[in-house]
C-alpha cells in the first residue's frame, strides 16, 4: 500500500508538526547525495491498554549511538523525541503503526564533508502490516543466498543504522525478488552467514538455537535481542555468537528471520532446498507465538519493554 492510500496527514520535523504534503527538503540536502542519515524502524502495537510502542528506549539508544558515529549532533533530547512520537500517534488516531525517526545532514553545502551542514531530525508514522506478507508468518518464505556480500565493519560500521549502507540491502533484496524469491540471505566477506537485507537470522538444530554474532558483520537487531531473551526464558540453549556456514542453512532443522518489520518469520526454503519439513517448525512456532503474546499484551510479562501512548 502506497502512502497516498493511507490515512496519515502529519510528520514531525525539528519541533514542528507539519502537514504530510509539506514535509519536504531541498534537493541539495547533504544526506540525499551521500547517504549520511541514520534512522530507526519501530513498531507500535494495538493492545487492550491502547497503542504501545515496543522497545522505544532501545531504539532511541541505537539512534543516538548511530548519530554519534556519523558525527551528528541531535538538537533534541530523548524526552522531546518521545513526546513528539506519542503526540504524532495521537494526532493521527493510529492504533498500531510503524514509526520512522530519521536524523540527517540538511541543506547548506555539498562537499563530501558535512561539517557545514545542520543536523535535522524528523519522525513519521503510518500503518504497516506484516513486512513479508501475512501468510509468511505461518507458511514461511522462500529465500535465496544473494551474490552480494555484506560489507565488513572495517568498511562501514555495521552497528550503525545508516541510510547509505542500505544500498547493500536493496541490491540483495531486489536480486532475490527478481529471481522469484521473497527475500535474500547475505553472506559476509568470509562467506559465512550474516543476515537478511533487513532482518537477522536464526537457525535451529537439535533443539538448540544459533544466530550469527556481531563479529559476523550484522546489525545488532533489537528484535534479535528480544528473541534471544524470549528463547532463553523458554529454556532454550542459545548460541548468540555463532559462525554459520552457508551449507549449514540447507541442513538446518529450522530457520527464521527476525526484525522490527519482519517480526518473527519462518524460512521454508533456501535456494530451493526445503528446510526441515518445509513448514514453520515447532521451535519457531513457540518463539513466534510467545513474541506476539508479548507485543499484543496478552501477557503482563516484559511490561518494561513498552511505552504506552
């Protein structure tokens, strides 16, 4: 669904609530040319207690850390960004939504150095369902290993959620979709499993759970850490600094993606190789069900993960 079809009308830009169609920047904005913005993707869920933003504090932590790595000076406090986001959701009467904070170098000069450009900040939110499709949450997705490799942290810091780095993700994802798959898996420069274009990846073997470690050139995903916490509390053995070879994907009992957008999505085939029974596996199903019980507040557990609107 495109924005034109959505009932949203307001964006917050540096302290001002702006009409959606007026939320514009100059074509010579630095970050438009050099990919020097940082951002977050955050979900707000519809619960019995009203809209609730999931792990907002952790997303803010990563936003400010990413900004610092690119030498952005955010002129707004965490409290200002929080209140702006809550008010944005209220003004648009959204029960659930996807939230996009963006910090970017604005308009002033266009040398590669952004030192003369201001740091601008905006927040938008809109309704957004299951990223890989509603049916994917139950049936799983077909993926391929991309020919594009994930950049190494010595080239672009992989712990920073920067816009320019997502060229890598776009190329991998479009390659997969162009070949008839729903999503890609990206290997790192050593040829081991890194992540999806916008997701972390988990593997289940013999009842134990493995996920690539931060040294494998992955983003330190907030949903990744959520699933690690959930699985640990469910009693699973977690190997969160795993090195996973490409061939291990094909022989895994289960595979699944995690991410703010993807949530917990099973993988049913990789390069046309059926994973397990080719359906959502029992470990994935238990973790997925627990995840949705938590985010939709069907349980009182982990209440400190939520910021209520």
